[in-house]
């Protein structure tokens, strides 16, 4: 009875899994085709004459190391910034009593619902005034704080019983130590999963970096990819697929390493 | 004033949460080295009082004095007060040893001194085996001992305990109670202990402060509180089975139940012809099978519970009152009629309106 039920449940899951996997397989297989073959039989999953020419061509056309480094650098700064500000803000909301606390928190959370298109222009103007156009810092700066992080971290911190904080208060433990010695270790799983989420989002980010980064030397991977699929750059499909395949490697590694935490999600904080 | 304990004085303490008075003008003096138990039903303000002593809760009005000094002026050295919480509040990311060591480390107690102190605490609390475990790998009783140990490690002058035993098994509770008692005998810290369990209070306290509705109803030794409660609340709250309360009338030197004389009152100073409440503890009710005394009244047995050590009888008196009696040596069956006798010595008389014990100063 039970196993029958399991099969019934797994069947749709397997189908959905296959559907989700298809584009990835499609991307990887086309990255090993010649341009001609990809035009003739784009849906063929296994290339008739696999070739790594696309990868070598890519390597000649763009500085791959530089691209990966730019993207990694930007995503790391943004992720660290979001984590740090999120954790500090959540700690303040959890630990301190101050006037209009819930109202201020509401304002923070409300920023999640402001569409990017609305802040895009003002942010651009500020970055331009600061003379940070064309730099990774210019891309990262407006993104160093994110209310999503505050919200998730606060929810996790709320699971830490008040008595723990009371006990630390009676023992006269300074805030700095409470934050680093107690709160951060307890929140470790949720920091890792939220951090991975931030990193992958930032790694894939396209619109905002396009506005700021003009110089090819400071391009990130999604921007470089654009060159191969836009009308101006001409469409070399296998080349674009090869670059896409390179692009997913790092997020994939991150996911594989931390999937245990990501799956456990934010609910498991190590308490109790 | 001494090195290992301190006096606590609460002066006219009032605590309000959003215009609700939780504590109302509370006065309490706790001597150095005393073991005081705050006892009361949940929501009576006992935990709030403890948290105000700890400085975790601000005082709306009044003063908390530690060794005569205002709590807020005390140097924050982390050595004055230690507290054990109901849910233990252990640091989940640290092992047992690290939990005990943490506050000492932060306050720069030298390493040798630290390990010396902790080894002996782990030894006394039987935790040496578990010192490298995380709190999540411990049972409730073990966690409770770690929490206790963490409080002990600080060698504070004042030790506050907030219902430390309420989350552990009944069987372990007595053992834990002994540990706390031993701890106090050895270190002579000033201990304030909050509980809603009257047995725990009776067993541990040098004195008990019984609280209700944010007011201390009575502060006295366990014995006095049991024998001579100030008011009806204290009488009912202390003692299992609960004290019997009967409507009585005072007339011509006698207390009457349903117009029948039951108690002859010799101390007539505070009493005048009126209606009163008579409190009598179940173990003080004398039962006999024959009506050999002139003041005894008949009652019908409606329930018998044999606890082995004693038998608890439920009796119906005058078809109006249900009373409980505890006895060892009477054989009876449900439906039997027994004769109940109440002695003046053990009867407590309460005023009907104020519910105060009118012989409060008797003892």
C-alpha cells in the first residue's frame, strides 16, 4: 500500500524532474556541436561529431578567467554585504528594544515589494554622481543590503529562546561576543543557505550590471553571454551554449556542497 | 556583608506592563545567605519579581537594593548574580564544559582557576562523563544540572532560580532538590527560588513568600505558613489535600455548623457573634465510629482512597459540605457514618469578608 502510494507520488515528480532537466541537457549537448550541426539538428541530444571547438573559440574571443573572476568578485561582495547587514539588522531587531521597532521593521520589509524598475534610474544617477560607473563596486554598492535577509534571519533568531539572551545579559556578556560566539554559530545553517541563494542570484544578475558596466574588461558572465545571442553580436548558438555551460559550473558546485543546508532550509537552526 | 553572599531588599516595588499593575508596592527583605522561595500560582508576578532582582526587568517604581546599593549602580562584573532558567537556556553550539566556562572566559578568570572550579562542579553534579557533549545530546535532568553548574561556576553572591525543576521527571526532581539544598549548605549564597510547587517550597525554603495577584500574601517559615496562614488564599494554596473550609457561626463561645456546636473557642479576644469560615487541615480531623464526644458531628463516607501510607476519606457533612480527612487507622466502607471532631488548637478561623485569619497573631 505504502510503496504503491510512493510510486504514484514519484511518477509526476520524475516527469517534472525530466522536464526541468531537459534545457540543461540541451544546453550542454549543443555546446559540443558544430554551428552547422546545431542548425540542422538542434534537438538531437547526442552530438554526432562532438567537438570542443566552441570552448577553444570562446577562450580566444574572450578572457574567460577575467569574466569568471569579475562575476565571482561581484557576487562575493554582494553576498557578504547582504549577509553582514542582514545579520546585524536582524540582531538589532531581535535583541534591542527601541521606539517604533515594528514600524521600522515594516518599512524594511516593504522594500522587498518595491520593483527594481522603480529604483533602477535613481540608483543609476547616484552611482554616476559617485563616479562609480563601469566598476564592480558600482554594481555592488546599491545591493549591499537586502530586506529578504533581514526577514529570514530575524525569523530564525526569533526561535532562539529569550531566556538565552537573558542569561547572557545576567552574565554581562558584551554584544559583540553574543553576536559572534552565540548567534552566528546558531544561525550557521541559515546563513549558508541564504548566502548560497544570494550568491547564485547575484551571479546570474543581468539588468543592473548592464547599466553600470560598459567596458568589456569589467564585464560579468551574463553580460558576455549577451554578446552571443543579441542581434548585434550575431547568433552563434553553440558558442552561447558553451558560455552558458561554463556559467552554471560554479553555482552547481556551490549547490552540491551546501545542498544539505539548503534543503534543510532555514527552519533548522540547531536549537533544541 | 560578606564575600560569598549579599542581602537583597525590595522597597515599594511596583511593576506595570502597559497600565496593568503586575506587582503592587512589594516590600521584601532577604538576609545574606538566606534561601527564600517565591511561591504562587502562575501569573502571580513571582517570575517578574525575580527578573527585577536580576535586573532583566525594569522597575516602574521603587528600589531594588543589593547589599544596600541600588542594583543599577552595581558594577557589571558578572559576579554578583547568577540565574538558572526554567528552560535551562544552555548555549546550543557549545559543549557542556564550554557552557560552564564561557562567562568565566569572557570575564577573564585565569585558566587554571577556571579548570579547577569547573572540575569540582562537574564532579559534584556528576557531569564529568558528559563534559564534551552538546546540550542537544543530554536528557532533561542532565541539562538541568548543567544549567545549575553554570550558575555555580560564577561563584556569585546571589543565585536566582526560576522554576528550575519544573521541566524534569518527578523521580529526578527529589534528587535535584537535594542537590540544590546541598549547594546552599555548602556555599551559603543568597538564593531566591521561584516555584509554583508548594512541596518544593516547603522542602527547600528557609522562608517562603507566598504571592498572589502581584502581592506578597505572607512571608514566613514553611512551618508557620502551614500552621498559621494569614489568609484564606495561603491556607488553600499550601497543603495537599487542600484544607477544608466550612461555613460556621460563632455563638456563646462555640462555633456552630448547621446549628450544631462543633468547636469550643477559649480564645475569644478577636471573635464576636457572627458568621466565619473555619479552616481545618485534613490530617487534623479526628474521626471515630461512635459518637462519644459531645461536640462531634456525624458525616457519611462517600469516597475512600488508599495511598498505602495513609487513607484519604471524602465525607459528606450535613448533606451540605464535602470534607476530606486523612487517617491511618480507621476501617470503614462507603456509606458508613463516622463522627467528626474538630479541635480548637488546629482550627483556623477566617473573617468572611476580608478572608483574613483572625487569630493571625496567635501562633
